[in-house]
C-alpha cells in the first residue's frame, strides 16, 4: 500500500484573516449572550443618570419619645454615578444631624465629577448650621449636582424620622 503525500499550501494572510474573524465571532456571541441574560436592569436606566437607592442602618435603640426629631442611627442612601456607587451617610441623634458625609468616593468618581466633593462640603456646612434642608443655597454652576446630593440627603433624613 502506498500513500501519496499531499501538500497543502496555506498563505499566511489567509490564516491571519481567519483567526481575526474567528475571534470577532466569539466576542460577538459572548456579547449577545450577555445582552440577553435576564435580570440585567441596565437597559431601563440611563448610565449617567444618578439614581438614589435606599439603605438604612438605624441604631438598636428604637424607642423614641414624642419630643425627638430623629431616630438615632446611621442612614445611607446610595447614588449610582456612571456605574460607580457612592454612599451618602447621615448620622443623627435624637435632636440633631451630627454628620453628613460621602462614603466610598473613589478616585474615578472624583475625576469624572470634580464638583461633587466641593459641592457636598458646601451643602454639609449649611446643613450643620441650619440643622435642616430648608434655605440651602448653592451656586448656579453646581445646581444639578447640588439637587442630586440634596435629594440623597433628604431620603436619608426621611428614614430617620419617627
């Protein structure tokens, strides 16, 4: 039995093109699978729209007199800023707001939103002075940033109300 040797000539250009198209096809299939997996809620909300989500951590003392303004504890509201979570933390005792701060503020968020921290600091100073969200002033160039932050602080304070 004799077998003849067959020689196949492949051009390197054809091999490279075939490899590139195979990789692109695999990436496209993976993308389509990820796009249609149920439970992905990113389609319902715009990416750059900050959306407050709520989380509360009241203290263990839940007994409140009728004269107290707040239930003492730590209250958080999460802001979604371009796929980054930022927590607005409000700490209250029975009669006053003791602390308002941004938690989990990453370097990426401060780079993308440079007015976030200075605007928040300005709002926090006014909140400490007034002990309420009434008569808060902000610059016109910080209007939308201020409104988003004030809404997150308001949601946290609503959770602290008896």
